């Protein structure tokens, strides 16, 4: 492949990756205990890079601060 073709393929892959990251994906919730028999979900993770969110302290942002994945917090 020529240098131009290699750069085109690289650019195409980058654009596809960015488009995929812009599709909202549900965060992965995790619980570490129970309160009155009900699981307490106090942590969440980015579905793309596993960035940790402490739900007691961290803001529920629309995008992951690590990888830029658009996040969905509720169904």
C-alpha cells in the first residue's frame, strides 16, 4: 500500500472509533453491600475503559473523562 492509502485507512479507523464512542453505552453498576435487604449500588464503571466512578462523590457525566465514551446512566 502507498503512504496515502495507509494514512486513509488509519483516518477511516479513527473516524469509526470516534463514531462508536459517541453512541451512548450503559455504565456497569456494582454493589458492595446491602441496606435493608436491598443492594446498594455505589460504584459504576465505563463500559469502554473501566474508568471507576464513585457514585457517592463523582458527578454523573455524559462522557467518560478517560476515553471519551458517551455514557448512559439509566435505562
